[in-house]
C-alpha cells in the first residue's frame, strides 16, 4: 500500500516548514496543493524539494480535488490530508494508515470539541448530527467529527466530488457513507493554529 501526504496551503509561511519537517520524520512522501500563496509558502516548499501543485480554483474543495488528482497520477493507493497550520498532530498519521491497512476505506482524526473555537464548534456539531441522522448512523456506528481536516482514505474507493470550499470534508464523508465504505475514527489532539 503506497501512501502520500498532501498539505493544502494558502499563505502558510509561518507553519509550512514545521509541517514539512514533521511529515519527513515519518518518512512519507509529501506534496502541496496550493492556492496562489504570495507570502513565501511556495519558496519554502521549493527549498525543501516538496512539489507544489496549484489548485484549479479558490477554496479548500479545489485543494482536495487537486490532491486526489495528483495522488492518483503519481500512482498512490492512499491519500492523507492534513491542514498545514499545525493544528493537527502529524505524528498520528501512522495510526490512520494502520487502520486503512486493516481494511478501513477512510479514517478520520477526531478532535475534542472543547478545543475547537465556539464559532466553529456549533456548525461542526450540527453537521455531524445531521449526517448521523440522515444516514442512519445515529445509533451504534455514529461519527463524531465530519469536518476534521485530518484524514486518510483509499483512492480507489473515493468517487469524484464537487465541493469548492470548506464543505469538502462533509461531502467526502457523505459519499463514503453512501458507498458503504468502512469509516474508522481515532482521537487526535487539536492545537491553536500557527500563522
């Protein structure tokens, strides 16, 4: 199973070097899906020999679409996406990949809701509850953080998606549920963003 990590970026000069160093410690290949960064993000990636691919539009959804496209073109089986702002723990990536190796189609890093800013916490709780109810997962096999920016998934199991913005994680999760993918979750820390 060949896995690759993608960092979606847009002006992440304060955090990108930290993230590159953390992923490199894991000895995993890495590339960047960028949205026309103008702050030096691309130059830092270049100094580290990390390939940068520009999105086809503005928004995280376009970044995720580009990530899937590039990972497939490069011949990978599994894509790991993690926000490039140091909020998620890169050292947990091997735990996500282990669950994929054991048969999960998608693994989501679940944050403690207490660590999410109230402005973001409420929409996440509403989205997660709605998906659990609408897709009959409320009892027994419920999900806990469908908007998480840290996940790993099998590229052969993910169908094309249309999201342009931050609704991309919700759409990918819904499609995975509807397609009958085995979805697993692991708890992850969630820190204050850098930059």
